[in-house]
C-alpha cells in the first residue's frame, strides 16, 4: 500500500489550480435516526443521510487572479460545482456531479491571516451539498 504525501496538495476549481493547501481536514457526517419498532427489545438505528465539511489552510498568492475565485465564492454565496481537493498529484476529493447533478460546495467562511515574518495564509471552511467522492 502506498502512502499519500500532502506536500503537493492543492485546490482546483473548474480545472484551474487556484491555491496550494497547507492543511486539509475533511469531516463526513452520517445522520442516524431511530427506526425501532414499537415493542422491540433492542434499538434499531439507520444511517439515512450524509453530509460533509472541509477546513483548508493555504498560502495566499496576491498575484494570483485565480485565487479570487475562492474569495468571490464566499462573498457572493456561489455554489462551486467543480471544486477538487488534491492531496497529491492524482488523489483527490471532488464533488460528485455524476451521482448527484445538483452537488456542489459553498465557501462558508474565508479568513486571511498575516503575521510578521510569515507568508500570508488563508483559512476557509467549505460546506458541501450533495455527494463527494475520492479518486485515486
């Protein structure tokens, strides 16, 4: 089994590299409901729906016009349907438009951090709508 090295992690939007990632954290949540029949001795639970969010830290490139895509999507509330989170050159999480044509992602927060003697960074939270798939 091969390991994935995240040193080359990046974000693509519409097939264009828009940012390099320093950290990527993905949470996939399943909502579970109680489906216990009346009079049963044991609880029966079913996972009925999934959702996902991601937190990304990256380096801000003020000369990159492509990076404005992320800031603008946050400000405008634009749903990004072709956003891919590459962990290396081939392994990525991407919105699954085949399984769910209305799938996408919203940039629910976008924060810029500037510290003395450090590269200017951004941190953003991405909230998914619809399916997400992993491609390796």
